[in-house]
C-alpha cells in the first residue's frame, strides 16, 4: 500500500507492472475502491505502468467532510500524477471516474494523451435525483441504497451469484461522508461544453444492462469528441470490468495498440 500526501489529504494508490512502462491510470466509480479493476488487470499486456488510486472519501484515502466539488476530485488526480511524475497517460475513468477523466483532460493535456470513458457521461443524473439519494443516505446510511444500486450495477445473472455481494459489501462499507461528498460533486457537474472541446483519442465503453449510465447516454457523450469510438459490452451492467473482465481488457488493449501506446 502506498500513500501520497497531497495538500491537506492523503491519497491511497497502487502501482503495478513495469515502473518504466507506458502509464495507464484507472479511476473508480462511486462506492468502490481500487480493487474494482482486480479481475481485469491480469488480462492486460505486460510492460504497462498501471496506476490505481482511491478518490477522496473512498477506500483508504482521506475522507474530508462533505460536500466535495468535482474540481477538488480533479485536483487530487492531477496532484497524484504530478507526484508520480506521470505524463502522456491513458486515463481510464468509470462513472464518476469518467467525469474526473474529462475534467483532467481539459486541464492537463500534458498528463493525458488518451481517454477511456467507461459507463459515464458529461452529465450524470439531475440535481434532484442526487438530492434524493443523499437524503436517503443521511436517513438510512448507504445500506438504504444498496439493493437498488446492485440492480443498476449488475446484470440479472450476475446478481444471482454470490459474487455480487462482495460489491454490495464494498459499497456499504465506504464512508458516509465520502459517499455524500462525491454525490454532491456529481450533482454539480455538467461537462458538455468542455468535453465537446476535447481533441484526443477517446474510447467509450458502455454495458448493455447498465441502469446507471445507459448505453445511449454514454454514446451521446462519446460523440462529443471527434474521432472517438464506442464499444458496447453485452451481458454487463455499470461495472463491465467486473462482469466481463476479459472482454474489457481486450478493448483496452486494442485501443492502446491502435494509438501507439503499446
């Protein structure tokens, strides 16, 4: 386990693979931490410098009091990459991680050479939806949202297996302040205008059974970026790297090969 002191918070991160390899950075979804990518990583090619981290309020990173701004989450990622001396990475962001990816790409073209926007959008939900969720968490904890969230996160066959309980447990064990803080950040974010100005290689990935960011929503955002490509992972919900790790890794590998990152 590694910890980077960034300003007034600490970010838990992990680096795997070749320390001199081409960098690939992974940013997680709301309610998960860096183990989100565990099943998929062994299927990536050798020689990459793989960087994962827990955003503020999640996993083993610091948990400031809610609410958070999207700007603060982007600055955390920016500062971590500066700390690790990362330039020209492929940044893979899933859900809120995809919002962080979009904001970082706009801000730091030197850090990000290509994007993978997975199960995300330029704007996710509405302020009223997020307010309802935050109210439910304040009244009943994260547990109050857990069952409904599993239905959005996973396909019906996966929910029928005990494996989905690992992700339910991960979600409900996150800090309430961290969860609420990131909900507030998502609620206040609309990146349609800045994302439409991006000009870098971009891969969009959606899950056919995703109830949080449906395929049409993901495609709408990917289409904002000229020259981008879109891939649909079937038999997967909001976390296709969990349900279909081999296919997900193959999509990443092909994209990185096509842009000359590997």
